[in-house]
């Protein structure tokens, strides 16, 4: 536990030096999603079926999910990948009396922490855009509670992919794919039509999609489903164990 | 005497090439042990293996009686390791690098700070504390890495070419610090600087192709040459082929070689030297040098096909 605290303190020291660029990114991401995706799409999608709320209100949790998940994915991916591909950078952790679990946990905790800050800043920015939305404190709690599981999921995904993606071109491409998947396939920015094809039928079965749906339900003042949160927690735990197992193969060769 | 580091039949292959082959040796507690060997002989792999950066494929190794495989974390907390390559955290200042490393090894902030200041002052590096690794020269980075490895007062110190890239004054200061601040600790260091091995190591091992060719005290290693001497004849102009043809006729002239204008060879018998000298006098002989075999000669002999 003491070692974990030191590792987190190290991340805090790094953050203190780069806080301006972090704040810039945290502000840029939700604005980019709003200006480049939600605003143009709002010309074509007036109202979202089932929830019967305006598209702009409906898309708000989508912007929060996309920006927080994407930030956490990139944070975890780039931190671990840089340590792995840069000569000897990982050695400074491997020679210290810390376990792989502690090291990976520190990356995950930092990533989730920064993801939550991204989520808060995204909320602050988008809720001040004048979009008619009523959100109570309870709604805010439910939205945080749901999205945090997606942040954890994409952080672990970042850790997992950093073991295998060495090439800059491929890593850029994967970020683009995740961005497209988050924005358009997961029903965050673009509503999934009721009559769908096989691909969307598959997407609808994903617990992370159901979490996205939960956050939209909160905006639409409807009841949420707890099952996908439990399922995503289990998936996150399994994924982290896989990442840990891979780390024992990859770190100490 | 109690063993501090024990390696028993250690094997390690990487990408189908053998790095360590059935390697066994021990380092006594409180002694300094030098590993010398040519590039890729396996020196760094041994140190990385002991600190847990690489995993062994075969064999068993202990540090202070603890199995390095099963009690790896414990071992890392009592070990100080300095890598051959720069592995400072580029995102942190030098002071932060030292503090974080000290705290990861169990020191509290105050002790980590105090120890950092003591060593930084001793190595005249206090001016570097606020800088980042990218602002430092190679030698300065190496000094900081050395301080980092001893900050937590480790029981066992593993140093991979600790003075590589340092000026002579800094080299001496590094060894001064070891003498002054961490006496009677077990130190295993690798080096290509044979004088350093001769001067500071209690025992020396010559490593070649992943195995130890010979190990022991300097005196014992030199004894194994059985009175072999090294002769150097310096010429004012390169001797002709005729000279070499005449030398070749004498099989007891060992490992003859020409380095620039210096003709070098080994022999156990002074008579052979007189024979060569006699031949050389017909050419433009300038100077002669005779010395008994030292570590350098033994090293060359063992790692470059043997002297005989």
C-alpha cells in the first residue's frame, strides 16, 4: 500500500509539471465532441425515440462518456507503452520492491482519477452551453457511478493494448478506431436505430452499451438497470487479471 | 565465510541465443566482487537476473539466503542496482528522482532527502537537483544513478559498469563513497576497466560467452599464468615480412601481434625473448618493454582464444 502511494505521488509530481496541457486537453475534448459531432448532427436528429427528449440533451452523457473514456484510454496506453518501448524506462520500476500488480494499479488509479476530472470538466462545459436539461444531484451521482465503470474498462483496455502495439502508426489508428466505436457504434453521439442490423444487435448485447443507455435514461428521468454495472465490473476484474498475467510474461523476460 | 550471493547452474537464453550457460559462483558477505568480460559476455544479464529484471530459465540463485525467484520483492528492497544504461525518470527532476526511488525502497521523505543531500554534496552535484535528466550530461546522469542505487543503504550493491563515462576524479569519488559510506557491504560490479577491478575487487571473475572462465583473487589469477611474461618491442618503422617469418619459426613465442609499431608477444622463457630480440636487432628496433602477466593479459588470453 505504501509503495502504491509513492507511485501515485510520482504521477502527481508529473501532473503538477504538465497541468496546463492537461487542462487544455480536458477542455478541448468535450468541446470537440460537441462542436464537431453533436452540433452538426443536431441539424438532422431532432428528437430521440423512446426517451422523447431533444437530441442535444440526449447526447450530453455521450459527450461525457466519449471524452472521459478516450482520455483514460490514451493516458493508460501512452504511459505504459512509452515505458515499454523506451530503452530501460521500465527497469526503474522493475528493480524497485514493487509488484507488477502495484505498478499496474497505480497506472489504473491515476487514469481513473484523470478520467473523472475529464468527466467533471466535460459536464461543467456542456451543462453551461444553454442546453435545456434538468439534472439533480442524484442524477449526477448516478451518471458518475455509471460512467466510472466505462472509464475503468477503457483504462484497462489501454493497458492491455500497450503490450502489443509498438508502432506509432498502428497506435494512432487504434485510437481512431476507439474514437469511432465510442462515438458512433456505442450509441453515445449517434442513436442506434430501433430496427438495426446484426452488428448493432451485437452491440446492444454489450454491457458497456447498456451502461451508456443507463446514463441516457438518467437524463430522460427513467429508471436505470444495475445488471450491466455488475457485468462490467466482472469484465473489468477479468481484464485486469489478464493484463497482470501478461505483465509477468512481458516485463521480466 | 558466509555467502551473500550464490548462483547455482544458472541458465538463460534469449531469442534462441545463450546468454548464461550453467553459471555458478558465489560472493562472500561484505566483499567486493568484479565481473569482467567482453561485450555480450553476460555481465549485465547476471546483475539484471539478481535484481529480478530478467528471469532465469534454469538453476537457482540466492541473495542473503533468500531465493531470488520466490522472494524477489524482499530482495529488491535490500538491493541497490545501478543499470549500465540511463534509466532516470525523464518527467521528474533529479531531486524528485532520488526521493521517489528512496521512498519506493522504504525510506521516509525526510531520510530520503537527507541521504540525497549527503551524496549529492559528496559528488559535487547539488547544482543538479532542480534540473531534469534531459539537461544533464551522460556523466552527470551516471552519478545520479549511482546515488540512487545507494540511497537506501542497501545490503547488497549490484553495479553495472558504475564508472562508465565518468572522468577520473568522479570515478575516484564513486569509490570513495563506497569506502566511506557503505563499507562491509556485499558489492558485485561489472566493469571493462581492468585497473578498477584490480584496485577495488577482493575477487575477480572473468566471464566469457555466458560462463566464468576463471575466478579468484587477483594474486591467484595472476599465479595461474605460471610466470608468463609479456614483451613489447617498439620499432621506428614497421618491420618487414621477413621478421614475421623468422618469428613464426619459433613456436614458443605465444600470441605474437603487431599493434601499430609495437610488436607484442608472450613467453615463459627469457631465452625466447632473447631470440626474438636478436632477430629484431636486424630491423629498426627502438625500445623494449618487459612485464609479468597482469589481469589484462589473462583476460585477453582467456577471452581471445587463449595465450597458448
